[in-house]
């Protein structure tokens, strides 16, 4: 779950922060929403950095050819 996980946390956090008006005793849903949005933002930044690093690598293929085997020793 790369970028999608971060976006999911951002959306759930925004819904809890701005869209839910219910109250649960002992639980502040607004603060939980802000915490989820912060975690989603960190997750999103880490996923983007990982993807950028992954596309920045280079690969080299080395092929050894043995066309002329060495002569046997007598």
C-alpha cells in the first residue's frame, strides 16, 4: 500500500475532523482526525520519496561469453 494508504488516511482524517458532528464521551474526534491527516501526510511523503528513489536506479546486465575455451594442458 504505497500512495493509496496515505491518501486513505488523509480522507478518513478529514472526514473525522470536518464532517462528523457527533460526540463520544472521552474521545475528541477532531483531534483524532488531525492525527490521522498528519500520519497520512507523512505516509504520502514517504511513498513518493520511495517511488522517486526506485525510478532513479540503474541496472546493468553483464554477460560473460566463453567462445574460446582454454586449451587443455598436456
